C-alpha cells in the first residue's frame, strides 16, 4: 500500500506536484496517467525518497522510504532504465544489487528467467537494446520479491510482444496481491492493463477511479437512434435534454450522457418504431482527453 497525503513539490517557480492525496491499494494494477510534465515521475521519485516533498508525505507500507529497514524487499521500482553501469553484465549488476541489499543471490537467476534475459545474462548492459534495458530494470525491481512495485513508463521502447509481456507481468503481480503502480502516457495500453486509474494534469489530481467508472463518466458515451418515422423521432427529441442531442439526419438522433436503457424506454413511451438503438462507448483515450482538457481550463494561469 502506498499512501500520499497532501504531497507537493515545487522547483523554483514550477509546481510539479500539487497537494496530491491518494491510496494505492494492493491486489490491483493502478495506472498513473497524465501528459508529459504532469508530475508522474516527480511523484514516483518522492515515494522512493529520491526527491524531498516541499510539503506532505508519501508512505510505503506505513513508513517513509528512508525509514524502511530493507527497502528493496518492500518496494521495487523501475524509474530510469539507463542507470545501469554499461560495463557490467546483467548478471553482475543484479548480483551487486542483491549483495548490497541483503537479498539471497539465488534470486538473480530467478528474476533473469522471469524477464527473459537468461540467455544474455553474461553480456554487458552497455550492448543492450532499449527493450532489453527495460527488462533488466524490471528484473532489478523484482529482485527483492517486494509487495509494492512501481514502474515509470515501463513499455517505452518495447516491441508489441514486449508490451504484451509487461501487461501480463503487471496483471500477474497484482493477482499475487501486490501493489502495482505504473505510469504511462499510452491510454489504450492502460485501458487493457489497469484496474484503477489515477489521472493527473499539471501536478493536480483529476481522477482516481476504477477504469470502468472513468469510461462511464465520459460525455463521449453516446446512443444512436434510427427510426423510419421522423415525426415520432421529433417527439423523442422533445423528451431529451437539448444540449445532449444531435440530429445528423431526419431519421437519426445521437444522444450523449444517457444510458441506452433510458433512451430505449423514452422511445417506447413515445411509440417510436426503431430501426437501430446502439450504445457507443468512449475509449479511454477520449475520456482522458476530456479530463486533461478540463485541467487546462481550470488551472491557474502560468507565468510566461
Ligand atoms: N529536477 C527538476 N528541476 C526542475 N524542474 C523539474 C525537475 N524535475 C521535474 N521538473 C518539472 O516538473 C514538472 C513535472 O515533471 P515530471 O514529474 O517529469 O512529469 P512527467 O513524469 O509526468 O512527465 C515538469 O514541469 C518538469 O519540467
Ligand atoms: Mg516522467
């Protein structure tokens, strides 16, 4: 469990994170979404004690990171995959990490297997592709078998197979009851991976809800109604809130912000013969664009 309370970070004039309060719970994948510069990496660095909050606290399993007795056994993280010494082999890098953190070195072979680097474990990390570097970073996060895991943009640089592999790994770690907190700017990917979504914009919390709820809240969820009787359709239109109906043609209405069941019942009330009644769900991408567009509107004006 990760608990943030009033967490804020200022760099000079820039407020990177503003008053963030959140509980990131075990047994779920929590997706951390936001445009570039939203404050995702800064938040993760504060959770790991790599950056000091200007105010507020970030607790992992009830303690600040610096107060954890065996940090790598409690929280594993992939932040910047390029922090491995290029002259070290994957295996020697992980062995050094294990030794300095009181982790049995047999864990090294186990995590090399988990991330699929067993065959290249003797190669120097400097020769690794971006994707292999990401896998090595993930191996490091898993090394201490921690209950809490954080990944900052883990699918960057991975091919489609690698992306699917990361998704399945996140899901299986959550299924084991671990806390999995993963940032991404790839909304479509988070729609497939996450149970819970935390969306931030300009450092501010915009949404903290199950994926299904974020999707249901979108005004892009629409219901299409077609009828061969324009007069009957006009009666239905009169029953609907004016701002939520469009009429692309005389025989067709597009209704937003109402469930398909409600539209169907109103059509029945008005005796509208239907040729079509279909619900179109917004993609997470659309729901996300709406959320972050609002954040721009409500944000305090930035100094030039
Ligand atoms: N070390 C730093 N010094 C100054 N500004 C920083 C520093 N780190 C991040 N920022 C600023 O804080 C904001 C949030 O950045 P970041 O947390 O990296 O966002 P994200 O990971 O969501 O892209 C940005 O405006 C960024 O320029
Ligand atoms: Mg970042």
